[in-house]
C-alpha cells in the first residue's frame, strides 16, 4: 500500500510543500516513485513522518530530528519512550498552568484579590523568558544549545528548583573557599570546579574542560554574570574563572 504526497499531507495535517522540503533535505525521502516520477509513501514512511512530527511538536529543530531518527543505536520503541516522557512532562506542566488559570478565574468571579505569592506561585523562581532570546541568538547554532534544549524540554518547576539549588550549593562552596583564602589553583578549588563542570554536563549539555574554562572567562567579561557571582561574594567571579581554568589545565 502506498500513498501520494497529497494523501499523506491530508493524513498528517501538513502541507505538500513541507513534505517536499523534508524530501529535499533528506529527512523523509519517499520510499518509491511511480512511473511518472511522483512521490509514493509506504507505511514505513508514514511511521517516520509521525516521529518527525512528534519531535517537531516538542520543539526540536529539523537537523536534530534527523540526527535522532538516523541514530543506528536507537530503535523506534526508544523514540516513542523518549517522546512519551517529554510529552508527559509537558502535560503535567500545562495542567499546573491550567489549574492556576482556573484559580485566577474563580478569584475574579468571587471578587477575591489574590496575594502576589498566589498569583505567581506556579512560576516559582524560574523565568523561562528572561534570557531565552539572547541564549538562542548567542548559542542557538551550537550542539550544546540544542542538547540543553532537548534535556530541559519537559522540566517542571520542581526540576528547575532542584537544579538551581544544586548549582547554588556549588557556588556557595566555592565562595567559602574564597572566604577562607584558599588559592583558586588549589586542589580543593579545582575539585569544586570539576564538580561544577560535571553538573553542567549532567544537567544541560556535554561540557568539556576547554568549554568550561571559556565559560569561566565569560563570568568575568560579561557584566551580568560578574554581577551574579559578585552578589554571592565579592571576588567570586574572578575566583571561579581562575579555578575553572586551573582545573582545565590539569586535565588537558
């Protein structure tokens, strides 16, 4: 059984032009063509298109979708498991948001004024839009940005709070070393720097030692990063940079 490009477009709710584009970039070449050279799609093609559309709905860029689907070590069941996990996380987050909207609607109906805490409780301490546009502009074309986006796609408020708490704990440990006068290139400071690097690698994206030392340099050259670390303890931005660089040197 095979289907024309028009039939597949109708099934999937996409345009014929989209299917042509997927074919042109090698993401979804049709399994066959008829005697007139027109595209014909078989059941395997439809399965692949379903996977593509699942990933696109989750916000994955086309090049990353291609890499995921063409990974020889991943089977279709693994793709479905990953997509189910991401979608379940998104559903949970949307349910939280829906409940918050319902609460706001009920409060307006009853003419009850919500406290500031009640109004913004659902958002927690994480502002997803604060630096999103800038991050995409600066790093959107990098593998690290795509990997971070993939890993955090289904994060809930609790996930962000947990990650923030763990990251803050590392910063406090580094600040404590600085306060005690421990040199930035000491074993103790380099060990915390290594934990810092591993945390980024585990939570967001693969962060090699060279990339990590570059990140440390940004803590000093970007005023916003500098202000963040200086607010924890004066001198911490430079101390972090020096410890991260010393740690990278000993591993390179």
